[in-house]
């Protein structure tokens, strides 16, 4: 008990030089890397590494909604399943949905419902899967940011990408993108998601203790951070889909390509058994 | 929770009124329905309250038992909140395991109470690492006429404030009231197109595009928030909603005190 008390009461989260324990400034994000189109079978997919978080996202659809009684004759359902792998946290998480992941799945579904042009696909569902492989606080923001790229990768029509980031308060200082220790021992956490082009807030949660002024500071930090993350999302999509002049020049002429792709069969193509 | 269809006539009517600052039941846009709270409704519970917010009617019971603390919080009591949307409360509620709606509702009510540190959970520790009080908040929705988030939260806060810890029965000295230190009040605002309405009625809620629940404490500080539904809010709207929640909360808080 003494140990825990020591950590809870004595742990300083802001160093004497004003930086955080991992050396970041209050408005500094952890390193983020996003990749689009990482899975073969899914209609769209993406992978994000955000600090110590490793999150994979896949999108299927629009496809026929099952069970049928859930179908909406006017629009597509946007359904998200957020799931944590049992090995993604230090104490093994029991597999399957718990109350926390049910809630997160719900708020993420609602956030995407705000941007997907669902009226174009009646009776279908757009299924978004988020798998947290390694967790280090801020998994819903990482998952949402990744899922947004996966939706774009799947070609699902949307008004814009959705970008997510959290801010919170540690040792009385409002900071962006809390890590695990900061989340556990900090004073408040406020995850949000925004439609960057319009500034609409599509996800907003908060727990802890913030004054109204601190909340505004947290939102301002988050909004600033989402601008940077939005660029990373777009960059991931550009890397996946952009074609440069160089690529075109590198491509062999159509006739030569056909020959290369399908060389004439020879005896060597069959194994020793003749198959 | 909002599967019933609202007629186009009602939609047009509600919106037309709302865009000129009026509501079907005569309230102002930032005016909650009448709240009445009846404490100690159930004698078998350690604390209870029946809360009526307009015609929305809920009953909250607090049960206390002795159990083990979580390993990462060895010297604090345990808080557990559940909501049952029983089929008698609405034609859209079905029996069975809790659906995402009910889970979100319970977690948002829980968050307001937990994060505001309403109950000093450290005072519910009996023997560190071994024995603590476990506090169950069980919320029964009896009649659903809109805005369960606030009704359940008011019921839970009132029930907690009336709860007596049954220490004597457990052989742990004299009974004592729960150590209450803060008074969280949740205020939910619905957005219909471009209009914001506090404490949505059933029809307003069923046609709402967005919902934002803000829980503030007696200092007006924000303790919990939850945005719901598929609509969105501008940052300015969020700020307006918080300011309204602070103001409306000040009016409601005295009704929750004993």
C-alpha cells in the first residue's frame, strides 16, 4: 500500500524545467506514424503507431446489414467495434467486449455517422473494426484516427476525415495527448474528435476536474494537435495512392508487361509429381 | 432508446417553436422540467431515491457490502453503477442483457459521481488491501419520458446522500452516513438542427441530432462530459452548453440536498 501511496501522492508528472516526464512540452504530441492499406481482405485498412499505442483498423462495406431487422431503409448503419487484445495491457484483459469497449464503440460509431454520406447506401452497414494491439493511453483517439484513414482507404464517401486527440491536466498543467502514467495519475482527461474542415466536434468526453478556463485551454490544445494529425492522415493516404511521374515512367510498356507477367509454361513449372 | 418514429408534423412543430425560442410544453429553451425527489423510498436499501424529472420516473437503490478492493486502489472503496431499462418503462425497451444505450447511460452517471469525488471513497476502506465497502448504485427506470441521463444522475446523487453504511450489521462499529463531499449535477442539452434545448422531452430527444451531457460541481467546475448521437457541435456551442450547465446546475443542486 505504501508503494501505491508513494506513487499517487509523490509522483511528479511535470519536471522542474516545465517538461513532462517523457521530455515533451505541454503542447507536444507523442510520435505518430500512420499507414494506409495494410490488410488484404478488408475493403479499407490502416495501422497507427501513436506513442506506445499500436492500433489496427479495418473497414468493410457498405455491405448488406445483418441481422436484417437492423437495416435502415433510409441510410447505412455506421457500426464500430472497438476491441482490445488480451495482451495489449499489462494485466491481461479478458477477451470480448466489456462495458468500456461497448461505450467506446458507441461513441466512435456516432462520430463517424456524422461524416459518412450514409443516405447513399440504404439497408447497408459500414463496419469499422478497431483492434488495439498495444495500449498506452489514448487508444480511442488513436483508433478513431486510424479508422478514419481506413474509411477513406475503403472509398467510403465522407464529408471529411475525422481526427481525434485528447488533452488533460497533470500536476495542474493542461497538456495534450496524455501517456499512460499521465492518464493514471493526472487530474483530468478530455478526448475529442473533430471534423477538421468544418471544426465540428463529433466526439467529446471528459472525466476528472477542469475549470471552464482549463477546459477551453484543453480544447485549444486538442484543436491545434488535430491540425497536425490531419496532415499525417492525409499524408498516409497520399503515400498509398499518389502516382508520380516517376512511377509512370518506370512502368514497362503494356506488351512487354504482359510477357513478363505470364511467361510461357515449361516443363519446369510442374513439380516432380507432374502436378 | 430512440427507436420510435416521430411524425413529420411533430418534427416540424417542435422545430418551428424551438427556432422562435419556445417549446411544446411551454418551457424556455434553457429550462429543465420540474424535478421532484423522494428520498428513502425503499427501506430494504441502504439509501434510495425516486426522482421524477417531468414524467420521467426513476428509482435508485444503494446497496453496500464488504468486499475486496481492486489491487491498484488498495485503500479505496469500490463503486459500481448499473442501469436497468425494464420493459415496463417504454414500448421500446426489451428484456435481456443491457444494450449499449444502457451501458453508456450507467457509465456516464457513474463518471459524474466518481470524477466529482462526491463520496470520499478512501473513507470506505476498512482494512487496506483486504476489506473495503463496495457501493452498488442500481438504477431502475420506471417510466421513460426523455432525458434519462439527468434523471438517473439526480436520483443517484439523492440516493447516495441519504445512504447509511450498515457497519453495525457487518460487525464494524456504528452505522454512519456516506461521506459526501461534493454535489455533482448533470445537465443534458439536445441539439435539433441548429437549436439547443436543455433537458429534452421524449419527442425532443427522439428527433435530436446531438446530445451533450455536462456534469459540474458546486464550484461550477467541469467533472464529466459525454457527447452522444450522430450530430455534431461547434466549439462555440460546446462553450454555450457548458455555461448553461453551470447555471442550470446551480438551480438543481439544492433539490438534491437532504
